C-alpha cells in the first residue's frame, strides 16, 4: 500500500516559480490550470549536482494534463513560470495506482 500523498501541489494560486518538493518515483500525472497570459509552466527536477534544476519535458502553455509515459524517478520537483504575466497558476502531481 502506498505510504505517500496521492496529490502534491507544486504551485497553488501563484504567479511565480515555486519551491522544490520531494516526489517519490512512480507513475504520476501532472495537471495545470492558470490564466496563462502568454506564460509557460514547466516541471523541473533537481539535477545530480543538487544545485541545478533541469527540465523534465512536462510543459504547459494552456491548461491540461501530462502523464510521463515511463513515470518519474524519485526527486525534488518544482513548477517554473516563464514569460508572460500569469495569475492563478495551479500545478499538481497526482499519483496513479498500478
């Protein structure tokens, strides 16, 4: 039985980049909504140097859902806001049971 939250909020009603949050590896689905105003919202993971965040390939320029095909590894993830003046940005990860 899973021992971790089934939902992790990376960004919650914000307009700026969030802080890193540990997410255990496995099958996760990312969902994003916002008033984008030209902004892009990316999911990044802390790299092996424990300093640099790198892109995961999960990017939103409109509301939607992204489910990485092979799941994600254990890591510290964050939502990154680029460009535009977005508002009310919500980005959450939902664990998918297998």
